[in-house]
């Protein structure tokens, strides 16, 4: 399936760098760091423009860079997240059973950054950046309580961003860039085959047998009762749905920088949304579904009956990444201390729901797999400082507050158990010689404790309980709570030719 922007199946493709995705560290699906030097100030440095990573924050900042400069870095993300189930239920209102997902977040993952700039003449500077804009990687396992909403997700991305800046005079400069963005996404969730077969049997008139008092013959039409009889007769187990896809999309970014005086400057930057249509496949397996059921008077293995409703198919999903607008400042207070700040608005409201479409196979039309998000626009505010300790060492620090795009616990999906978070960052730049230096950064990101009360609006019988429209899903509600924090460790090498 080709993902158009960001979606429920979520992102990064391996390249010569050996890219690895991780649980997103910034709001929504956004990856938390595209620059180690910026990370040291909690990304308050949008107007500092001290190295080629300004391509990401504000391409107008390229005008401040002399000669040819290279930046190669990497960020290691060490996540810690715990889930506690508080009564998740299936479509029939019964407890799903299962655990809390164990260590569903990876132990550690890394993502690289690469930036190169070259001053063409006194007015024009060009450059290129390669970075990871979005990412998510979680695996709760086959038997956790929320498995009917999500088993695992892996969203990977890569953005190639050539840019150019124009210095109009000593005060004004503009920058422009284009982006080629790759996304690769995989989503897995368990399929509640038993409840689905029970719902289909109830819709067909129920099942008749010696289910009454004293073995009396009765017809059961209640899906929960039918499911209980099925399980008692050896029918049970979950299927697995696997959806994957990838795509390239294109966008642009622009920036303006105003130099008030030699110590103070301000910046404005805009990064566009990127529209993508991920194309791929959906694969259904029911090998773990046991027992036999009777469908239309014909007795079939339950696994085969479930597979009839869910053939393997091609799949697609359209996604649009959120656009961003940033305003920032930089002020050199004295020869040793510099102050900086950034305010960024993110248009996350573009991501209301994700409709994963599946093709019709042998006359079997499966409805859309819908992930509702109902996201809102968000803000991020950060403040940072540099301190020139001596000729070799410059120290950095910063704090940031960032909103999550979720409007309520009902919109918090296990793929992105997001919440408002507070950043605390420290960094340093060590000057090796006139040409080269190393940046180091450490960030601790504390997420506000979050509850989830997410209900799937479909049912395993393939219809919406409220509208009757065809759909793909399991129904039921994931109900629990999350406690999360992340640590980011960054290293970056800088070289001036």
C-alpha cells in the first residue's frame, strides 16, 4: 500500500546510512531531532544558523555560512513506555484478556542526519539536507489486551531537501528548498475471528442446538451467546492482518531572516505539507483459528470461513503530513552568552482519519480499515542558550513544551500513544581545530501520563454497528493508561573546507 503522507502504518526506509525508525519523539508522528546542534538547545536555534542544518529550520540561514561546510550526525533514541490495561473489551462487550504489551517500545534506535552547504558567491549559498522527518516503531505482541486495535506499527521516512538562499543586503535574506520524501509503513493487528463468525451466524438467523436448560433444543440469536457456544465447542483463536505500503511525495519550504544588528536576528520559516499515496498489500492469515463452523448449512474449518471474508488484496492509503510555521530569534547577549527562542505551529488538523482501502478480490469487497484521529493544530515553544566556556568548548542548554495533537482520550490510538511533553536538553560543541568540531547533545523528554479509551467503529462481521456500511475492523474498545519518557543522545561532526 502506498502511504500518502503519514498514516496508521508508520515509517522509514533503510538507506546507505542504515536508517532506523523509532517511537516518535516529537508531536504526532514527527521525529524528535533533525540536528544534534539544535537538539542541545531543545531546538530553540532556528535563527542561530551556525551550521548547514539550518536547511531544516530556516534555509535563509544558509546566507550566514562561508565556504563549504559539512555536517554528519546521528541521534540515538532510548524510549521507555508502559501500558496498564483498565478493562479493554471486544465488539461483544466481553474482556479481551491478555497482558499489557510488555516492552512494546524498542530498546534503542538511531537515525542519521546529513547536511552540506556551499557559498557560491557573496549573494547565493546552496545546500542539501538528508534527514528523518517522521517515525514510529511499536510492537505489543500477539496477546496483549489491545491487540484488536493494533499488534505492531513501523513507520519510516527519509527526506532529501536541496535548498538555496539569497542575501539581499546586510539585513535581509531569503531561502527556498524542495523536498523529496519517502515513506514506508507496516501495520499489523489481530483479527477477532470468533466474534466475527458469531456475528455472521446471528445475522443469518442464529444457531440451533441443545443449548437450553436440560439440553433442550433452542435457537440462539445473541452474538455473545453464540460466541460462547463456539468457544465451548473448540472454536477460537485470532487471525492476523498485515498491511504494508510505500510512496514518494514532494513538498517545499521557505524562510526569511532579518539581521537587526550584529548581535540580534529574527527568522520566519514555513514547511509545506507533503501528499502521498502509499500503495501496497493487505494479507490475512487465520492459521491459529481452530474448530469448525456451519455456514449456509455447510460445515467448514473456522479458519477457512474467516478467510472467505478476508482474501489477500492490494491496499492503499492517502496521507498528508502537517505543514509548519515557525518564528524565532537569536541574540548574542555578550561575548560568552547567547539567547534564543522558537515558536512553531503545526497544522496537525489535516490528519482527521486514515482510510486504508482494499481491492475487491474474486467478488469479495472488503470495506475500508479506518483509523480515526480527529487531531487538532498544535504549538511548540522552546528557549535555549549558548555559553562560550573557552576557545575550545561552547556549552548549550534548552527547554521546550510541546502539545500533542489529540483532542481527547477517545482519539488516542495505540499506534501513537501521544501526550503533551516537556523537553530538557543539554549540549556542547568542541572545537578540534579551525576546520572541524564535534557536537554532543542529550535530551530528556517527559510525557504527561495519558489514558486511552479508543473504540473501533467497525465490527469483525465487516459492517459498521452504527451506519451499516461495509468496513474492516474488530470493534471493541482499548481502555488503559500510558506512562512514557524518552532519552535522546546525539553526536555530530562538523567540517569546514
